[in-house]
C-alpha cells in the first residue's frame, strides 16, 4: 500500500506511517522537496563578486559549494522518488525524459576530456541532480504546488537583491566597461544584473500567466509589480525585456482572438503611426532616430543594435572554438577558459552547449526547446507557454541554462520540459488528490 498523498513509502495496510517528532516520514519528505526547490531557485542565482568569481569555484568558492550541496541533496530526494514511485520512472523514461538523460550522460562523457575535469564532473552531478529533482517534484507535489514553490523562491531572491543593495551596496553594484572612457553602472543585488533582471522579468510574466490561467489572484500580481519593475529597470538587462515583449502577446493569444482586442490593437498601431509621423515632422527623422538609438543602447551607437551588442563577433568565435572539439566539447565550465577574451561565454545557449558539450548535445537541447514550444502552444496552461517562449528567446542572446552551477532558470527549464508529459501520464484527479491531502493554502482565484 502507498501513502495517500504522494505514494512515497511502501508499507502494509495495517502499519501506520513512521513519525519523526510528530511528523510523518511522508510529510517530512514532501516538505524537504518543497524547501529544496525554494532553496535552489533562491540560492542558485546568488553571485556576489567580491566573495568568489574564480573559474575553479567548485574547489574554492563558498557560494558554488553551497549551491552544489543543495543540488546534490535535491538529487538524493529525486533518486528516492525515482526508486519508490512508478509514476516518476514513467516520467523519466518518456521521450523528453530520455533526451534529458542523454544530455546528462554527455556531461560525464565530456568531463573525461574536459579542460577542468573536476568542475566538469561536478557540473554533471549538479545537472543530473536537478533532472531527478524536477521529475520527482512534479510526481510527488503536483504542478500547482511546484509552481508556487518556484514563485516563492523567485520572490525571495528579488527581495534579497533589494535588501543587499540597501545593506551592502558596494557588493550589489556592477560596473560594465563599454570602452576606454565608457562605463555603465548596473545594480544586481545578490547576483549579476543579467540574472537579477531576467528573474524579475520572468517572475512578472509568471505571475501574469498564473493570474490569466486562474491560479493566482490579480491583486497579488499588482502587489509585487512595483518591485519587479524596479529590479528589471536597475539591472539594465535588455534581453529579458525583449523576450517578454515577444512572450506576452503569445500568452495572450486566446484573448487576442476577440474582436474587441483586435480593434484595440489596430487603434494602438494607428496612434503609434500618427505619433511617429508627428515626431518626424517636428524634430526630423535623423534626430528622432538618434533619440531612439540613445534610449535603446548603452553606448548611444547604432552599431550596438545591428551587432547585438557585439554578440555577432562572440558567436563567430564560439562556433570556431566549438568546431575544435565538435563531439564532446571542452567540458562543462570550459567556456570561461577558451573564451576568456570574449566575455567568458557564448551569449547563446546552443553555442554555449556546443563549446562545452559538443554539437550533438547542442542539437538535443534545440530539439527539446522546440518541443517545449510545441507542447506549450498546444496546452491550455499560460505558465507553460510563457516559460517555453521566454526561455527560448532569452537563450538566443544569453546563457540562462548550462552554466557550470545550474541556476534557477535551468530548474524551470526541466519542469517546463517534463510538465506536459506529467499531464499526459498522471492519473485523472491526481492533482486534486495531492492538493486536498496536503491542504494547499496558496492564494488562488
């Protein structure tokens, strides 16, 4: 007989669940899963530069060691779920689960010839731990519970960023050197501004999608919106903003099919066109263009737009370096070494994977992301659509996944990949059973 809440431990019908200090082992396990997910989403993004930023951070960096310890603990919980729950095993042997398992295996194969073998092996352990944890979390906690735990972790991190800036502003400010006499001040809080900005923007999309899907009340979204906008603005990270602009209308596609919405969009386009004509007639087209360039770039140079802030050159170099070891790459964590003169990584997930793990792994990641887009568009879950589109768009210009120590976006990507499979294979009524048995208290609409 299995536990009624999440089928965690086998026991005879006559025996009562074991208890530790008044809490059943099943409850202890479920709470361990929840707290680990929250902890990973919060801690995996922390990157305080004056503590450690070394490439060899797995051996010397306290931040990386703490993150790694949390991930390994989560992996142990995930392995227990795989061992005890047939539904978890079914999820992991699905096509998507199998492709993810192959990517995990490539991590370890690549580590055998990596430039930094210990870092590459540790990264493989961390990546695989996240793989097992994501599958187990879905099958034991259900999507509703996991979604709120992800949200709690993101909000906790963003609050921590604000507190860090107030308490230790010197550690929270990043100076980006754009040229000999050009610097930009960016505020990251607990992590790099790109990570903080990406988390803030995605959290906003996540909460909007949850409200739109009826999983969260709009008042909660409006309550947190000022903090999210502030964090996104001070980070000066444009890629997640562009990704949000692309993602938002796709999430709202069902709403956009309404005639009233179509008329409103048409009116907005008309007003925008009139405004553009007015701007050109009053200040001149060249001046209007220069104002646009100044507002949308850090240097005020148009070259920054058509070179994607210098990324085109970085992509060319990344492809060249990846071609030197096309099958297994330079090992996880290799890009900071081989691309030291080009920002330390490829600024593109697929090229980053090609550099570190080889072109076959990059192809698998591309297939999985396209599959996620397909499943997202077919589903009726706005959060799934938002996650799949946002991660794909950000991946074109940044590295939200496959850093040596996987960050929170990697966890979200695992869940986005496995969630549609879980929906298909989970017994009917399982979500209701899990929520009622664990007495969910999240604020829902």
